[in-house]
C-alpha cells in the first residue's frame, strides 16, 4: 500500500516506459501528448497495462480509461488531480 501517490510526471514516465517496451522503441520516441489511438496498442496489452498500473498505484483502474483519455499526459493528470485523491489505497 503506497503512503502517497506518484506525481503526474512519474505516472507519465511509467506509462511511457511500459508502452515503449511493448512497441520495441525507446521511450524518448513517445510524446506524452500523442493520442493513444495513434500508438496502435492492442486491447490485450491495454488490459495488461491497466492491471500493472492498478498494482503499482494500489487502486482499481478500469482499462476503458485508455479509450476515454486522449493521451498519456491527460491520463496522468486526471489520475493525479481527479481520481487518486478520491481513492483509498488497497
């Protein structure tokens, strides 16, 4: 259980690293403002990513959020500003 949640930048870095590894590219090739749709992530990876993010943050993450948020930056900001403050770490 985390004592506190990571920053938006830390979440962006975590997501960028995971996505870059999946796409077999370096993280610096991913723009955090690049639309998720343009990354062409398959649904199996997105579900796995959501589960891994859930484990890291210690709170439930619905995989559909990757289709609701436009990009890594927006998702990270939303998690920090809107979602995580309302959640109790498990």
